[in-house]
């Protein structure tokens, strides 16, 4: 086996074993996601999958001597610790945001010296902070965030491999492999959720590895955005609409497009499968456009953007019809 493929296999194995053990430990009854009026699930579910997933990622990385910079691992560990505390006891929104901003800003300051202007640093900081939180927002249905991790980091790995950077490919593939193991327990009906301890660090890694590829000229700036566009588009459009309506955007809600799909009768399984198709298509378009001329790149990305617009309008139309048929239905709920 190629040495850069051994690390992802180890990441998969560690995640699978650790999660299997944790589900039989008392911690599975301690850190639990209990259903409320904003939830899509019906029964209390252990929120410990992120511990195993991140454990598998770090274990896989540990086999790659010199491939991982200490600011990345430190930032990942701090975000996981912060998010685990939130999963366990709950933290005020402003405390979480401030801590996330300090951790991600610290990572960029220490780990990405190429951001040598204030504008570049602030832009990267805001983008990373948004990615950290949108990944968390989108982790609300069985198999969804795990699937985005497989497709998104899988696309990173393939692009890095084709560009002749096996270390970056293996770093990315470790994350995707750990997510595959996690999906064994998270695909509907889910036996475990990843919780903030999984989703927040994954958003951080999506941004950090995406930025690393841009700086190393592995891929252009649009590539990470397109690869993770199924999450970015849903979360950004939803947030924008909530801001326009003057809602408290930081409060839990069920108005994301994937949440509407589940509530309209698609269910967790079918919603995840349709989202997987969109994730695979977005990754394929991004990979196909990499080596093309600027004109072809713009055409491919424009077609993908048009598809997103059509999907947004169609789900909006169906949601309006669904809401009007419910007694006392609220299309913004």
C-alpha cells in the first residue's frame, strides 16, 4: 500500500473503533441531543461522533511525519475542546463566537504568514469564521454533514493528488476516510450525531485546507467554494433571508433548505441522498474546471450557479404550497 494511503486507512479504523466503544460507554448517555421544537429527530441521540471522527483524523495525521503544521493541530484541538464544552454544558452564543474568532485568527496569524496585509488577514478570518459556523448550521439531518465531509475533502484529496502533492492529498483523505467510518453510525436512522465537537472543527479544516491549496497554487480561489457549495449556498442564502426579515439569526430554527426538504416529507434518507448527488456534482464540476480555460471555467460555474438558483426557487415554491396546506402553517418557521 502506498504510504500516503495508509494514513487514511488508519483514520477510518480509529474512528470506527472509537465510536463503537463510545456508544457502549456511559458518555453516550451523558452527552445527548434531546429533541425540541426545532429538532428534526424524534429520540434522544448521543452527540459524541465528533470525538471519534476528530480522533481518527489526528491519528491518521500522526502517521505522516512532518506533513502537519503545529498551528493547524493546535487550532483544531482548541476548537474541538470549546465545542465539546458546548455540547456538554452549553455556552452563550457570544462566548462561542469570540472564542472561535480568537482561535481561527490565531491560527491564521501563526500558521499562514502569506496573509501579510490587514485586508487579506481580515478577509480570511471572516471567511474561516463563517465556514466554522455554517458547517455547524448544516449539521441537522442524518448523514448530511458526514456526507459533505466525504465529498468535499475527497475532492480536495483528488485535486491535490492530480497536482502532484501527495501529502496534502493524504491530509484531506484522512478527513474523508474518518467521515466514512462515522457515516456507518450516522446515516439514517442515526445512532450518533457528530455534535459541535465534530462540525465546528470540520468547518475549520474545510477553510484551512482550502486556503492551503490556494497559497500552494494547487487550486484557484473559487475551488473550495464550489466544492463545499451545497453547504455554503444553503447556509448563506438562509442567513441572508433571516437578516432581511429582522430575525434573530443566531437562534435555532428549521428554515434551511435541507430542513424544509425533511419536513416536506422527503425524510432524512432521501434528503441525504439528493444532497449527496448535489455534492458529487459540485465536486465533479470543480475538478473538471481546474485545467480548463477561463472561458470554460466561467461557463461551467455559471451553469452550476443556475442549477442552484433553480433548486432554490423550486424548494421555495414547494415550501410555500406545503405551508399553506398546514393549519396555522408558518412558511418562515
